[in-house]
């Protein structure tokens, strides 16, 4: 089974003056959770489409089925169905090479992706979790279509913001309470030969490539590793990684933290690469066809809200 990633976001509504709204009565009276439910019902009946940055490919968004609405616990969840159209291509059987389908510009290949939204009463931010498959996510089209829906409903002065969860807060909780599973030292250059790599330390004739030195543990790496990555990660001016005792410098240091079975990768030199994706693969139960059960996805979303997002009241 491929990795199951859940991406964590914070949802807010801002007016034209950038004032954050209380989501449970953002227009003085309107509850955004009900607005979100109405939006979902609308795109279930009518597929929404937006063009990508190139203007040649269309992104489509609908629902596999109507969502589950739990107003007592202030949450809505279900499965978005998202597709891409615009290219013409053939689908073939990989073994026989027989042509199975001619895909035309009016066709779209759809993927079902789990979503979860929780909005507590009296707060100016809510939790949104979207499933991501490999490099395929739906944040962009979701943000476009929800704001288009808001304008259609007459909410002209309001804009829905969908922001990646700040990795600093996530990092602090995971480094303090989680396990350090892996550390990788990365150089963007390799020696001309393996013999020279082992025989000539600090070979100046490196050529372009990627060399990874990896340390991993089934439980957690020793405290010295944790101290090292924590010191380097907190350095705001670090562009290259220098480690005392190692007579080399590295272009990057990647490390993986695990908290309650959920894994996330952090980067020391290029912190902007950090995505809101959390690997929950090992925590999921599977259906007979190998897909995750809705119940286990829901459990992981609830735990992510508690363990990582921790949405708080505005003055808390």
C-alpha cells in the first residue's frame, strides 16, 4: 500500500480589512460550518471546475457521496472526488499493451480523498484535514471553489483562508514528545568513483549528484542525535549544515519525527520545503480492497486535531 498522508490546515475567514471572524457567527449570525455543509451539497450536485496556472488544464471537484454532518461535535467529514482534464491520451494494459480507453479533453480521471473539518463555537479558526495521494492534493481547487461559492452566496466582503499549519508549533510538540526515527545527511555532489569515495576523504573533484548518509532506528535514535537536529533546526540563519567532529559540510539534513504513530519529515537548511503532510499509514485499518476504512481515517483526523493542530479560542 502506498503512503497515506493527511495534510493539516487552519481555516479562517477574513473581511476586507483583514479582520478575523468568529467562524460560528462570521456574518454576525451565519455559522461557517453550515455554510461549508451547503457548499458540499452544492458541489455534490454540480461538479465545480477551475483552470490551473497554465490555463490549459481543468481541475474538477465534487463529492463521492453526501458528507457526514455531526453538529453536536461540530464536525463534517467525507470524501472529495477530484479530477483533472485537458489532455488526450490512451489507457493501455501494461502486459498486453491493448488499448483500453481513449481519453479525450472532456474526460477526467477522478480520485477520492478523505476530508475532515472541525469548527468549535466561538473561535476564529477551524481545523481542516485533507488526504493527499503522492503529490496529488486538492488544497488549491478547494480554496478556489469555496471562495467562489461564498461570493455566489453574497458574502462579498469575506474571504476563506486555508493556511498550512505553521511547522514551528508542530515541530515543538513532536520533538518534545515524539521519537526521532531517522536522520539523513545530504550532499548535492558525489565522488567520481566509489573507490575515491572510500580512499580520498574530502575529495575536491566531486561531480553533480546526490549522496545520502542515513541513520535510522526502529524505536528512536539516541539523545545525542535529537540534540543535534534540534540545535541545527532552531538556527534561523543556517544555509549549509556543518557538524562538529565531521570534517565536511552538507547541503541538507532531513530528519523524521514520529508522534503517536504519525510521522513527519523536517528539513534543516530549507525549512520552506516542510509540508503540512503527516504520514498515518501504519495507524490505519484497511478494507478488503486495501483502502483505509473511513472509521480509521476519522480516528486519525481526530487525533491530529488533538495532538498537532490544537485549535484554541482567540484569547487563549
